[in-house]
């Protein structure tokens, strides 16, 4: 397997050079995919990176909305998503038509969309946010009432950090909901020294047990602190690869081995190589949608990290 991966890696790196491509990978990607990437990060970092790269081709190793965001930000670049089936189920829990309907019911509400949403939903929203800046984005708004879509759990977490009136879309992340509070309680008994760090997509009962609630990029930064030597990690298990690689000697314990995002795992070395060979599948947001969605994404990028 090691040799096969080495062979694929060599081919990908050669082809990447001749195509003038950059490879961006999310923190939940398979370890071997993270290892061939030029940059590994959270949703906000990857969007920021897409705007900065000079490469003509972006190979996005993540899910569809992430490649869509790169297309919104970089209309002149070719954005490849090595497997078109890699869509985020939470992002699919809301459609632009459904959101328009809800907006008609709440005419005064400011719409904030989590970046885990389609370009069409972003185009219907006032401002976008990621888990890294959600509270800061909400706090920046001069709004009476905020409709937050599509993640009810991230929405609920933000509402505990602000006085603003928030209404939630009933979406959720099936992967994060696999993490049960009992798993954390049991692991805390086994590892009493460990810090509990969870993603804000987790259910409130899990968040209540955490020392820190952070985006995946925030989790990686927190792990580097000298006083953190053991960590119970309440998010998708792919992040453990990066945490262990960057922090040799520290202990990282997944809150649940079941917290796997199957769509993230569709991207493999084989699919990356195939995608670079064939220059497909490409994600391209239609211009009319892109321009509207860009306003919401730009507002978020101006605000930056929380
Ligand atoms: P981050 O932006 O924290 O990387 O989260 C993305 C995501 O899909 C979480 O499930
Ligand atoms: Fe979507 Fe959850 Fe997978 Fe993140 S982990 S991409 S929110 S399904």
C-alpha cells in the first residue's frame, strides 16, 4: 500500500506542476490526501488561500460547497473537485427556494448562512460565516432578528454567545451528531488530564462538556499550546492525522471513532490523480449567482477570523 501511495503521490506531484495547480485539502481529508496538499486547513483558511494563490488550477480536496466557494472567489481559475459526489449533507438540507419562502415569512430578518451551503443559498443570504468567525459575524450585524441557516446546532451555540435574536433553520451535521455526551464523560474518566475540544456543530450536551469549542483550524492551533499534552477531540476523525503529525509526543483521542464524514472520504489519491489527468469534474458557479453569493462571502472575509 505504501509503495502504491508513493507511486500515486509522485504522479500527482509531477502532474500538478505541469498543470500549474495548487492542492487545497480540508482537515477531514484522508491522511494520504492531506500529505500531498500544498495547504491543509479549515473552511475559512481554505477560502482565504483560494483568493491568494497564483495557480491557474485549484484541486479542492474537500466537499462541494468548499469548491463552490473557491469558484465564487476565483472565477478565472479552474476549480476541480476530484469526486462530484462529495457533497455535504448538511448543505443539502436547504435550497434557495426553501430559503426564499422562509424569507417571505420573516421579512425583517437578516440572513446569515454558514459556509456549508450551496452558492444559490449564499446568493440569497446577507452574509456568510464559518465556524471560525460565526460569533464575530453575528456580533458585527446591526440587526433586530437573524435567520441563521442551515445548521441549527452551530446557530444554537452562537446564540449562547450573543444577545441577538436568532431563528434557526433545522439543518444538522449527521457526522457530528454521532458524538454523544456519554462518550466524552467516559473518556474524561479515562484521561482526566485531557482537554476536551469540540466543534460547534456538535449537540449542546456535548458542547456543555467541552473546555474549548473551536473550528478545525482553531483545534489545530490549540493543540500546539505547550500546556496541552492530551486532547479528547470532538469532531470528524480525519483531523487526528494532522494533530498527531504536527504534535509528536502528544496524545489525541477521538471522542468517537464513528464520527466519520463519508463524503469527505470520497476524495482519494486515485481520484486526485484522475481529476488532474482529465481536468474534471470542474465546479463553476454561474455568473449571476456568483455575483450575489460573492457579496455575502466578501462581507465575511472582511470580518476575518473570530
Ligand atoms: P471547519 O470550517 O471548522 O473546518 O468545519 C467544516 C466542516 O464541514 C465541519 O463539519
Ligand atoms: Fe458536512 Fe458534517 Fe461532513 Fe462537515 S462533517 S462536510 S458539516 S457532513
